[in-house]
């Protein structure tokens, strides 16, 4: 396994909403602050075998150089702390009730991400999203 020198964010590379989130991370972090990797990448299974395909298709995963793995909503605070201009948002996860609310909200959005993408996110001409077949 190759040594990691920066965090890696693993996301569903076929989900328009996930791609928008990836682009947001790219826009708000320095180029060398984080590595972005689609779950579907063959490199993921070689470099990060501790994150199975099924896991990163259910939720985004942030893997830190020291080996810590943050899944779903748990990835937001350390991810936000990597941004240039949105570090303060990480403190929102410390508010009372967020420990209960954020996992519920994240799981619901993750489960319905393709439907949400199909309804609200502009796709390329000819592209469509379906909860059973993914995006084409």
C-alpha cells in the first residue's frame, strides 16, 4: 500500500450530486490539500483496501494520512477544516443535536442522491439518472 501524504476523499464518481460536491471541495481547498478519488477507480482498491467498494458507494469516505477513516457525515468536520474559507462550518457539527440529526439527514440524502440529482441537478445533454441504474 502506497504511503499517503494527504487526505483522500472517496466519492461516487457516477453521481451528479457527488461530482458537484467534489467540485465544491476542489474550489474551496488548495490543490495539494486533498486528493479526490472516485470509488469506482481501480486505484482505490489498490491504495485503500480498507475501504470496500460497497462502503464508498453508500457514503463519501475521507481517509487521513494517519489511517483514520471518516464515513458519511463524520467526514464533514475534518473535510471542512481543510478548506481555505469554510473552516468555521466544521463547528456547526458541535452544536447540540447535530450528533443525532446529521447522521439521519446524511443517510437520507445519500440513499436518495440519484433521485435528488435527477430532480435538481443539471446534467449533460442526454444524461439521465435513475435510482436503480445510476446515471448514464
